[in-house]
């Protein structure tokens, strides 16, 4: 499990990069943000509930209590928090700037993990984080800055990064005695409750159309079901700091998907930035495997 954990956490991060394009496709069909988020999280809750019921007879007894269940549900609000503030940020600043701010979740998550586990990351992991941030600026096309940026927009994007960092840490540290799919379902339930409360006025007033339900379903698969399942199962098997570094694959994924599906242009500098991020992801994992082989 430990050997394949980096692969599946990386795939989960890549999956997180797909919904940005799906949001744009949904907007082209006139879908409103509030109902779209509602149906996305509702779809995730229903899909995971069906999976949970189907395989319930295979589950071993899960030693837990109401306090732990409520903590996991509350932790799920981090995903709803991230989506809410990221969408608000995109109204005020360019996608590139918002993406750069969202990637601050890399060092925020490592810092949060260090505080929780009382163990500081290695120098190699710190170097990887620096490379990720440099690569993020290049891959997002933010260098050089040619226009003034809204401080409020940057603040909203930073809040989204805080939510993303909390999601990564909580999926790794909370409810690890629960079945991973049960835990993922509880996390999505918490996010759904958060979205339902925050976006209630727009959900009630805006019409629900077939495109809303359709795009909500696909966004649920790529932004919640697959990545949260991957994080819940495999994130606890990673060393401190590796999970947040792997999560940075979201940005190159979003750039590639937008290039292929939306036909957005990609500069040579952006491609170089993507390669820097990939190198930052690969280096600590190869080094860790080499060190383990030396010990054996």
C-alpha cells in the first residue's frame, strides 16, 4: 500500500485539476454557480451512499463514536469552503492569479501537518515546496505581472488555499479507523451541508436545469468522489510533507485539460513551469525510495 500511495494521491490531485474546465463548460451553458455547487456535492453524497450500501456487508465493525463522526463531517466543510471562496476569487482576479494563490495550500498544509504531528519537514521537502511555488508562478503565466490585482480577490483565493490545506490534512489525520469510503462519504456530507447553507439564497431562487444536474454530476466525480477516496485511502501512508507536494499536480493538470478541451493557449514558460512542478513531485519520492533501499 505504501509503494502505490504516491501514485494514487497524485492521480487524485490530477483529478482535482479537471473541474476548472468543467466549470467553464457549464458557464457556457448558462449554469449558475450556487445550484451547480449544490448538485455537484449532492451527486457526490448520493454516489458514495449507494457504494456504501452495496458494500455494507463487506465492512468490518468500525470502532467509532458520535464525536468522531461529527468531527469527520465538520472536516468535510473544508472542501465546500475551498470551492466557495475560489469561485468568489475568480470574479475579481484572473484564473492565473487565483491558481497561484490556491497553490499556497502546499506550504500551508506542510506547516499544518508539522504543527499537528510536531515534526518538521526535511530539507529536501522544503526544497520541493520552493520548486513547486516557483513552478506554479511560471505555469500559471503570472510572470511578469502586467495588471493590478484586487486585494479582496487575492484574499478570497488565499482563504480557498487554507480550506484546501485543511482538507488534505484532515483526510490524512481524522477517522483513520473508519472504512475509507465511509470516511469519504462523511466528508462529502459535511461539504454538502456547508454548500447548502452558504449558497441557500441562490439555490432557492435560481432555476435548476438539466445542464446544472449534468455538469454537477461530472464535477462530483472529478472534484470529490475520486480524489477524496484516493486521499482517504492513501494519504495516511505517505511521509510528512509528501502529500501536499503531490497535490501540486492539480495545476499542471488544469493547464493540460484546458489546453486539450478548451483550446486555451499555453506558452513555453508555462510548460517549463509544469516541468518544474513535476520534478518537485518526483524528486522526494525517488529519494525516499533510494533511502529505503539503502537501509534494506
